[in-house]
C-alpha cells in the first residue's frame, strides 16, 4: 500500500513539474489602477474576444492587432429584451457590426493612414491607444469602448490629439446607419431599429497638442420609439462607478497580486450580466446565446449564493427573482422542475429532462438565504427548498443515490441512472436546511429528520460511488463508469472527506489535469472551467491547500494575463472559450467558501475555517456583505501551525482568537 501511495505521489509531482516547469509567457500586465494592459510590440499579431454587459445590452468584442500593426474590431451586439422568433433561449435581437468611425474621417483631404497600436487595456471597458500617420501629420488616438449601464447601447469614445508640429484639418462626416428588422422576425410582429451614429459632424482645425472627442453609438429599440440623447461621458462615468463598486466590495488581500487582481476582475463579469427583463432582473450566462433566461445550475447553483458576499443589491434581487421564478413550477405530483426558464420568464426549456435540477436549486437556494441573512426572503423561498428536497428524496434508488436523467452536461458525457454530482448537491442542501429550519422556528422533529437524511446520504454516497479508478481510491461518477471524471470533485466541496486523498490525487493527475485545467473525462479533449473551479475549491475545503495553490496560481495567471483574458471561461472546444458569467462567481467562491472557509450556519452566523497557505504569512477578505453585515476577516500566521484570526463588523472587533491550522470557529454577527 505504501508503494502504491508513493507511485501516486510521484505521478502528481510529475504532472505539476510538467505544467509548471516553464513559466507562463504573460501577454498582459497588471497596472496600478487594477486594470490590465497589453503593450503591443513590433510584429505582435494577436486576437482575442471579451464580453461586456449592461442591463439592456451585451457585447462580445472580437479584437486584435493585425500583421500591419492596426487594430481590428468586430462587435457582436445582443439586445435581450428585444425578442425575436422563435421566442426561445436564443431569441434575442443580435447583429455583428464591424464599421469603424476612424475609417470615415479625413485629415487634410486624406484618410488617417497607417496605424500602429501602442497598447490595449481592459477593466470593464476596452481602451486602445494608437498612433496614426496621415501624410505629413501625426495623430494619437485613444478609443474607449463599453456598454451603457442602463440603456440598450454600446458606446465608443474616440479622443484624437494632434501630436505633429503643424495644424491639421479634421473632417467628420454626418453618419447614421439604420437597420430595420423584418416584422415576421420579431415577437408579435415587432419591428426593431438598430442605429449606428457619429456625433459632432463638421470640420475642425487642430493645432499642435489640441484634441477633439467623438462618440460612435450603437443602439437598438422598438420601431417608433425614440431613445433619449446619450451623453457618452456620463455613461462612461456610470459604467466605471459600477466597476469600482464591484471591485471595492468583497476585497481579497493576499501576497499574490495576480490572484488578487483575478478575484477583482471576476466580480465584474459575475455582476454585470444581469438583464432588466419584464420577468424581473435575470442573471444570464451570456456567450452570444443565453440571455433573459435562467438555469438551475448557472443561476440556481453557481452564482446566486455568491451575491450576498459581494454585497451587490441588484445581484441579490436577481437571485431572489430566479428562485421565485423556479418556485412557480412546484407541483403536487412531484414532476421534474424545468432546467431553464427562458424568454424573460414566460417559457421553459427542459430539453435534457431531469438533470438533477431540484438538487441544484435546493443546494443553491438554501445557501443563498442563509448567506443573505434576510428572514423574509428565507420564508419566501422555504417552500421551494422543501419541495426540491422532497423531490430528491422521492428519486432515491434502491441503494440510496438520487436518480436523474442527466447531469448539468446534458448528455455530452454519460451520467448513468444516478450520478455523484446530484447526490452530493442533495447532501449539502440537507445540511443547510438543518440550520435554516431552526432559524425559521421550525419543529425540532423536522430538523432531526433532515439531519438524519443528510447523515444517511453521506453514507450512501460512499457506498454507492466509492471505487478504485486508475489506482486511485476515489469515486466512479456513476455505476459502471470506468473513466475518471472531473465531477468526482463535488463531494470535496461539500466537505465529504472519506475519499479526499485519492480523489485529489486523481484530479491533479496526468489522467485529468492539463494546461487548461480538468478534462471532463479522461482521454477526452474537452474541458469546462466550472469543474476545474469546483475542484480547486474542493481541494482547499478539505485541507489540501498546498497542492491546490500551485494549480490555482497557474490557472489565475493563465486566465488573467495569458492569451485569452481576463475571466474564467465556459468550455473548449464547445463555445470557443466564451466568458460565461456564472463561472466568474465560481472563481470567487474558491476564496469565500474554501480559502476562508465561510460556511453559513444561520441567518447571521457562520463557521470559519481559514486555510492560510504555508508560503503566505497573512491574508484578508474585506467588506463582506453576507449576513446583512459589512465585515472583514483577517488571518495572520503567528507561528508554525498557529494563526491569529480577527473578524470585524463595521470596523468593530467581534472575534479575535488564536487557532491551529485547520481549526474552525463559530462567528455570530
């Protein structure tokens, strides 16, 4: 047995050595204002894509620098509340536009001439600095591209500065492009207008050092409606105020600047992708596909339990709305709850059957209401949580695992009659409701029932799924499964430690871990960030902090500063690594729930199990909004194996204690 363990450890070290032996070549650099910048060099040809969203628009910008040093840009615009037929998951008005304001300008009767890009910067916007050389002239151009916070508009601000010696004449044409959609393509015969314009047409004489600012706008609305005039500078101020709000709440402080910055960026993508639909605020994954719709996994399981920690009120409203919308589909027959509610809340998608959606919702909603700390919301969602738990209980097979048609991968990979993910989510939900029932004044007999079911479910998981795979003491994802799967990580996230050692060795082995994170299944080429993020969270949760940290640092640097930045992605090859938004929430939860070990145990109470890595002497998580509070957690190493933990609520110390590494504390706010 010792020999086998040594072989497995050697294999893990070989994988780590292979991946980390060569340092990543970072394309982007972190700046003092927490933005990241790509400083473009000679022959620095590169392209990328990034998604940015407001309440009424989402834009995927495909940008880059070509072989001539010029900037390239294609704008893919989605307007989620302008519905098209069929009015399904994908029924949002959208267009791809590649027109460029600069192509329309004339300088001394010539085009702007050749372009040389200096830098590209992002931080909730895309800013590009370039130099142009019209015949005998020099012009410095700064483009800033961003979505309006609360209007159906993508805005582009251009600041042109004469950097030459002589005065130049700039001609700005009057420009307005109007596209009218066909009536039979819009819901209820609606016709939409997509308008692209340039402001400030005219002729301008710029002396040396003088500048002019122009705006290009891309908007859409119902034909016959008139959008109010847009002040681009005010819209930019509003966008940056939101970005600052997200970045300045739930602030992570560690000795690792890359992790700190990746964490800050993840809150932008997690929080921006909420659309003000007629069905209420709906967080949407995005990715040029998923708007004005919610899913039991993305919104119910992944992102909504995170919003209370960020302290983002609109995010909390979207979470409550999501669970409320799902609650409309409870039924006395205990037929499956839909996987997705689409088209601004008026329809459903259930194409994959039961994916374990009730377990996802029970897990997410119970975690959300505890972290939210609002008793009225907890009472409102209590019937949904109970219904979902009863549904799962009724789906237990003869051996005590929860049956479902598929899992969240919807048949892309086999999941058997009962899969590990669904049963693990159900287990954690049972644990949460033992705390929640007590908070709501429920009968002790009900608490005892849920606690008993949780204890039995934990035993059932080990008995039904435990299996030796590739020499690792871990889990078969479903009965009959003979290949390692990424989602064997789920029990770790729930604090199930029975197979922790072998499971972590399997996850970080050559069979699953690659330079892009976890393969969905050994031997495949498919990876999904969501399972990688779950695995990192799970490994730290069960105390394997040192093993996980190296992979977390590598992942964070690659996603933030590498070739495709700056957020967690969905998958590959499916979706071309889209920046789906809920994955960024999963990145944040590595820190709130694992590294700091915050587990809600009441509406204003939690356990705290900090996992300070050995190479760090301190860490802090500040301005945490959960439990209707505003609190900080500070962790400092005072000696080998000993930590000093301080919790402050609104600046007042509520707990200060020395603990051993791995110990837990109970905190009441």
